[in-house]
C-alpha cells in the first residue's frame, strides 16, 4: 500500500536473510530483487513477512524534497555517489537518517581527491623530501601528513650556523649616481677670510660615493686648495654681474691679530729721516682688502670683524690697578693695536651697502674675566662709522659660538665715547691760528707796528 499522490516505484530492500528462510532464498536468488512482488512474499513463511512489512512501511513514508531543509544542510545526494533513478532500472540507496546541524558542529573540510589517487613515492624522492624538511632554512619541517591543510611545525635547530659577514648594506644594492655639492671647509669660519698675510676662500667640493659593498662615504676634492686656488684671480676674471652676485651671497670675515701690531715693532709708522717727517704705514689688512677692487666695497653686504686679543695684553690688564684702567687714556689711544683698528675703521667707511656688521672680541682662555675695560676700549673706534646698526660680541678660544655683549659694558662704552668727543672739542678750541704776511717790507717784529690815522 502506498500514497496515491506518489508514483508507483519499485523499492529495493536490503536485509539479512533469516536462518529459517531456506525456501525463500532459492526463489529470491533465481529472480532479481527488484522483480519480487508482494504476493510472492506473503506466500512464504512468517519470517519473510517482515520484508513485506518493511516494504509497506517504506511506501507509506513521503519522499523528501530534492534539497534538504535549512536545518539539515545542503543537497540530498552524497558526495562522489551517483544519484540513482528508478526509471533507469537501478535500485535506489536506502534512506539514511540525517543529523541536524548545530553551532558546535566541526568545520567543514572538503576532501582532497588527489589524496585518494596519490601514487607512492620512490625511495630516492622520499629521502630527498626528508632531507629538505630537516634542513629547511626557516626551521620548519614539511613532512607528509594525513591532511593537505596541516600547519607545518617548527623543529628545534640543533646545527650551529656561522654568522654571515655581510654588513648592514647589501652588496647587491643598486649603485646611486654620485651627488656633488659645495660647502664650507671650516664650519666655524665664514666664506671669505681676510688676514694681514692671506686671503682664503673657505669652500670645498664634496662628492658622495659608495663602496663596492654599498656603504656611502664623502670624498673631499682638492679643487679649492689655497695653495692652488687664488680667489683674487678668480674674482678679477668675473664680469660685473657675477661679482655683484658673488659679494652679495658670500660672508666676509676680517681677522685682526693684535699681536702683529705691538708698540715694540711700531709697524704703523715709518720715519723719513731725510725730511724729518713721520709717515703712517698702510695697514696690511687694508692692503689685502684693496686687491678685490672697488666692487668689494660697493657690493659686500655681510662683514664680520674678529679682533684676536693676545695673552700678553690680558696678563698686563690683570696686573694693572683698576683705577688706572677705569677710563680711556691718551696713551691707549696712541698705542699700536688701537691705531691698527682705527685704520681699519677708516677703510670700512667705503662700504656703501652694508646690511650686517659684527665686531667679535676673541679673548684667550686664561683670562680671569670675560672682558676687561681695556679690551672693551678696542671697540670705541667703531662709533665713528656711519653704519650704526652693528653689534658687539665676545668669544674665547674654547667657545664654538660667540655671545652678544649687553648691559653695563655698552653703557661704559657710550660714556667713554662722549668723553673722547669732548676732548676733541677742547683741542680744537686751544689751537691758535697764525697768519704770516708775505709782504717784503713787513718784518716779524716782537711788537705790532703803529698805524697812524690819516688826517681828514
């Protein structure tokens, strides 16, 4: 008996034969299982009746949907098993109870078809695979496992490895094109350095190169070596536009070593015995400045003047009584170092486009105080400049940067400059002008001649 809405189908029943069904077994073996009817089953003994009851029970069950419901999963057909059709004359597989899925079910892992069709490896291939898994550079072993998705495990390395000798830069790194640029050779000095005996262009060309290992280094060329490079000749060959651009961009540093202008040498004066006159000698620093021509005074913008105070001057200031050095004296004004600075200030009047001027007093390292009063007096000649926007700085031999002078030293210099101006005015008032007559009949008499009044 079956459902009227379901097509009549032949159902294959697979059951074990009972031990007492000897008569039925011969009949079922002679005919196929699919052709056994219900009438033949009921004609046998009672043990075979269970097969008919099972058939009736299967016919009463409704056929499930082609797809499983949302509770049981995917397709009804099992993987890798061909679906059987009753119309083709084949027996359908027995219906199996499906388990419901839950959140605790294991993850779905598809089967690997290659795993079933894999051929056994040869002995040589197996040995090579074993060696490669043991000597893996990363320390992981890739032995054959039961699953193709097995995570490789790291094996403890027992072999002592030798560290590589390659440095931080790899030898195979690409070689970059060399980069060349200009910079100052001495970072503590300016671009153009002028002294009493030399003129130096403080510049060097640096080229960045690489070793065969890829390590970069800087190569300093000898292009601007002072022994081979004469900056005066180079500037003289420039045109007017290039000279103007050169002096506007380069900073100038004038170094005055007061040890070269001592009173003992008296190098600032030369006596002409033939005429009995004393003629001032030109300052050698000013002579070096004149080598650049008039464009130097016309286009220079930034100037630094470094006055190097010798250790002898600092020692004499320390041994002298403070009352004698409390004010600027006439003897200090006529000294060699002060006169050398005075002549330099006279040359500075020729600069027409100054934008920055710094006076640096460089003292020796053995000085007790940063600046003494006699050392401050060396800055008094710069009060005569028309360019008044200059600053005063001080620096010792162990300082990398100079410090600006502020406070009472500037007040002291202002007062001393006012005293110098009053002294100059007094000297002008005391001068007596005498006019000598050139008439031949007039004699230089000790008394004035009497002039008679004309009678009217």
